[in-house]
C-alpha cells in the first residue's frame, strides 16, 4: 500500500476539497500576496516619496473605496440573481486590465494614473468579493462555517506574510532605501502576481457548490422514494431559458429558484422552503429532529410554521423551537444589520490609522523598508494563530463573546501605542493590536452567513463596499489629522471609535447565545468521495 504521509497526504487532502473551496484558497493565496505589496506598506512609501505628503496616501484609498461603493450593490444583486461563477469571471477580466494599468502607472510614476488604477481595483473588489464570499458560503454546510472561514482567513494571512517576504528579497537585491528606483521594481512584481492570480476566477462553478448539489440530491431522493424517474421529472420542470443557457455552457446547470419551488411530493401542495432544507443534516437524510445548531434561525423570516410543515412533508418528527432570545427589543432578524453597523463603525476607526502605520514607524523610529516589511510579515502570522485560537474558544464560549473581548483588548493595545515611546513596546503592541482586531473576522463572517438567507448572501457581502468607502474616507480624514495633530492623537481618536462599535456588538451576545455550531469530522469542509485505492 502506498504511503500517503507527509506532503503527499496534504496534497491528496487538498485535491479532495470541494471544487469551489479549493479555488477560493488558491485565489486568496495568490491575490492577497500581490495585494500586500501593491496596496499596503510599500504603496504608502511609494506615494509619500513620489509626492512628499501624507494626504495622497489617503486620497488613493478614498478613490478606491468610492469606486467600490458605486458598484457594490449592483454587483451584489447581480451575484444573487445571476450565476456567481459568471460574476467572478467578469471580475477576472476587470482584474487583468487593472493589473496592467497599475503596472504602467507605477512605471511612469503618474499619480493621476495611480488614482485611476485604484479606482478600477475598487470596481474589481465590488464584483469579486461578494460573489466569492457567497459562493464560498454555498460550498460549506450550514452550521459548520466558522472553521472553513477561519482556514480561509489563515490562508489570507499566509498570503500577507508571503507578500512582504517577497518584498524583502527584492529590497535586498535593489537596495534598502525609500527611493523610487528601489520601490518601483517591488511594485511591478506585485502587479505581475496580481495579474496571474486572476486565472483562478475563471475556474468557479455554481453547480458544484455543496448546497446546490444537496438540493438536487434531495429532489432525486424524493422522486426515487415514490418510484419516479429523476431525469425525466427534473427535465420537465427546467425553464426554457435555463435549458438554452445550459446548451450554451458546459456542465449541468442547476436553477436555484424553480427547483426550490417545485412540489414533487404527492402529499404536499408546496415544496419545503430552501431555508428548511438548510436545517436538515448535511447528508440530506432525515434526522428526526432539528439540530440545536439550527434552532436559533427558526424564528427568522421563514418562521417555525414552515419548519413544521416541511417536517410533516418528509414524515419527520415535529420539533417546536424555543422562543428566540432578544435584547432591548432586538431579535435574530436584526443580527445582520447590527453586525454591519458595528463593522461599519470599527472600519471607520481603522481607516484613520491603518494606512499610516508604515509612515509612523519610519518617521518616529527610522525603520528601513526591510524592517517595516519584516514587521508586516510577522503581523499576519499573529493574526492567523489568534484566529485559530479564537475559533476553538468560540466552540465553548460562543462567537460573539470572543468577538467582543478581542475588540476590547485590541482597543487597549492601540491606546498603549499612543502613550508608549519604547520601540520594543511599540512593535509588541502593534502586533497585538492587529491580531486582536482582525482575528475574529471569520467568526463574524460565518455568523452573518448563518443569519442571512442563501438568496441574499451576495447582497449582504456587497455592503462591504459601503464599509470600504467609509474606511477609505476616514483615511483621508486620518491624513489631515496626522498633518495637524500627529500620529498619536490619531491613535486615540481611533480608540474612541473602536469603543463605540464594540458597545453595539455587545447587544448581540444574548441574541446569538443559541448560535452554537455542530461538530463535524470534516470541520465543515466538504470533500469529494474517492474510491478506495488499490493495494
């Protein structure tokens, strides 16, 4: 028998991942490695050297955020009403063109072209991010999303390490100084990697998403149970526009809306809702009773009556959920809105300071480009380790308590940065602040996806465009604050904004106390079954 240990075993496990999950990981690693070079610490240094001012650094981000805001909601609705894989392919075309323009802008040193290029990056993010996040949520089982989202976040942070490490190697080769002839090759390398990463966006397939496959399998099982032919029945109900669409593309196309509304059962006047299908076991079989991990959702818009009706259709035991927890008159239906508002507030605070950390370290302590890159390479490692720890702690404490506590610790670290003058303390506090403020992002994302219906996921993800715009707009304000009062005063203002956002998140602790996820051998990562290998 072959030895599957070591690297071969890891590769085999990766190959067995669900198709879309695999390419999400590939794209995240490649694109964010490039983004960490062309839109983070090196970009701030390049623009500061090019213009001699902090203000254009914030303006570049403001232009990017405004463009993302203008296209975010249209792109989000398109990803909900059209196929998500087609939206991602469209984003891939935009990304290739934008990477080429960005490289040209850095080569000629034109600030106007840089503004135009980053506006296009905002358009790219508006199309790519909501569709990919929604398709990723479609591709992992309901109630088991925090670990897959955490692993995705760890891949992203691995990319944020890889990018600065590549920058360090390039700085060693071209020189360790804040000069345009040294910074330009590093930026061009980042744009090249960004262009190459777009290839992954053309590989996604809606039909291979876990939830879409489970819906088709559920229909097939019910038809088989009453001895009706699945292929004949489903072809009779596929709309003409879907059939013509399938003829023009490759593979089997599954229509979301019509299939979920068909009544195949002779004892039912309507089919079970998509929501009740998500409350069933990942294997799609009868479970006898609804899992506790799903019960906090049953008081949402679908209501317990739909759940009971769906259980009666499938002859399962009827389970009446307990009253949903509330706080200050707010319930489960308000969770997505509160999550968005709190993230909006915290992102506004982060935008005041995030883009100026490299310049703060350079001007206050005289760090070289390599030293700044080394510090930024350590930060994602701290974030990834903290994310993994937060995910495990959330299993016993709940997701919202972990989110709130890490926010508070990160705020305290930022206040300490504003008061400390020690270089060693600043480095430790910088890493701790970044890790605490960013480590619970996958927990927040998984919580949002659990409380949002499948048909609205891309729209809710598209609201990130509004958050990004406010984040970029606050970067402009941060530039003026830094020029007028200094970096440390800006840190204190950011801390106050962090506190406001965290207080709002505290409302969700009692509301989401029943949002306990199921344990799974696969941790929520759906894998393809493979036939046993020959000895």
